[in-house]
C-alpha cells in the first residue's frame, strides 16, 4: 500500500507544478545563502589563522560551501523539470532520470542536515584549536626580528584590542612567557641580570602585559608593569584593580564570537534544509502523479500521487534485497573472470 497517497486532477497537477517551480527557484536562492554563509565563515577563520593550531576548524565552512553549491545545482534542475512537467513530450525525457535525481536529493538533504549539526557540535574542536594556537602565538610575540614570526606582535595586539581580551586564559598568561625581545633589554642592568638568573630557562619574566591589554574605560592611567606590586603604585591594590586591564582571555572571547556565528549559521541551514525537503517532497508527488495517469491521451483524468510506493518496512526490505542482489551479481562476475583466466594460466 502506498504511503501518504493523494488524488490529483489536472487543475491540481498544474498548480502543484507551478508552485514547485517557484519553490525550487527559491531553494536556489536559499542554497546561495548557505554558500555565502560558508564563505563568510571561512574568511573570518582565515583572519585568525595565525592563532589557530590546525585547519580542522575549516570543516564547517567547507561543508556549507559544498552543500550550498549542490543545492543550487539540484534545485535549478528541479525548476526545469517542473517547468516541463505539464508538457508530455518534454516530460518524457526526464522520466528515466527522476528516480536517480530524487536519490541525489535525499543524499543532499542528509549532507545539509549534517552540516547544520556540525555548526552546533564542533565547539570543543574549535576551543582546543584556539587554546593551542593562542599559546603558541603569545610565545612568538617577542620575535619581531624573526622571519615568519615578525607579524605576530601586531596580530596579537590587534586581536586583544578588537576583542577586548588579554592573554590566552587571562592577563596572567603574560607573566609566564618572555614577551619583551632581547633586542630591547639592557643586559648591563643589574635588574635585568637578576631577573634572567632567577629563572631556570634564562628568560626575562616580568609581572607586566603589553599595552593592548589596557582597558580604556579605566578611570586611571593604564598600569602595565609591576601589576602584583601594590607599593609600586599609589592607591593601588592588584586584587581589586581588575578594571585596569581586560579580564577576559582571548580564547574565551574568540570562542564566544565564533560560537555565536556558527549557531546562527546552523539555525539558518536548518531552515534551508526544511525548505529543501518540502520542495523535494512536492517533486516526488508530482512525479508519481504524472506517472500514474491512466490515460495519457486524456489530460483531464485523475491520478494518484504518493511519497513511497510501499510502506516504510516494505520499502526498507526491498532496498536491502536489492543490495544483496547487487553483491551477488558482483561476486558472480568476479568468479567468472577468475574461471576465464584459469585456462590461460594452464
């Protein structure tokens, strides 16, 4: 028994074809939107590629770009099919291709749904990528004379200013690395020598941060150095003067930005998925309604359209049986090829 059977007359078939023509071209626009979202996210990720550890974060934008292009192509083709559907001569050339086309649409919908879910689920991967990339970027901050790293200081400073953040997890991350280049240290100074000797790795560590960590909303001039020394500044307590610097780490700031961006894109992609499923379902009804016309010479006669020719269990069983037959036929062909080679070997 057919699943979700609907009866159609000539007028309803015409209206269905016209509505699907419009719906599929709207789906082309929706696919363009998905493509644009993926391209925008890819550009935004490339802007911060210097502080990201690997390219795994580009899986989501690449997926959105791919399914967006496929959606545009398939639904543009569906629009042409719906336009030719009411002309028997033109529709006849599409009949052999409609079943493979509908199967391709089902695969597209699965890929589109997967891309939407990835927008919501890949937060953990992005967080680890940012953590490792920012940690490495902070370590290269002082290498302004090293080829390939000389841009890192500018990158980190602009990042901290734009996203109002400081360090990887917080401003104290700067206390654990030497972020001042040796080029700007006076090694004849006793203070510099003492600080280097006091460190096992021979690094010049200070309880200070770059200027880009300063919060312009602070009512007092920015304090960058000796942040933990209360006596070095008048009326100062480092435990209560957090307003002086940006408190939030750059990893949390970037993760919040990209997560909100990907969540919005995931919601839009889900809406596009629902739109595409509706268009494909309508095309399936149009296909079956035109195929079941009892008298092709009488365009006014009624016909029936359905979503599946059999019930869901019967359809699944038939699909499994077809896969088994396909596997057996491949096995027979392989045995026949081996038998043909045996006499030659003899």
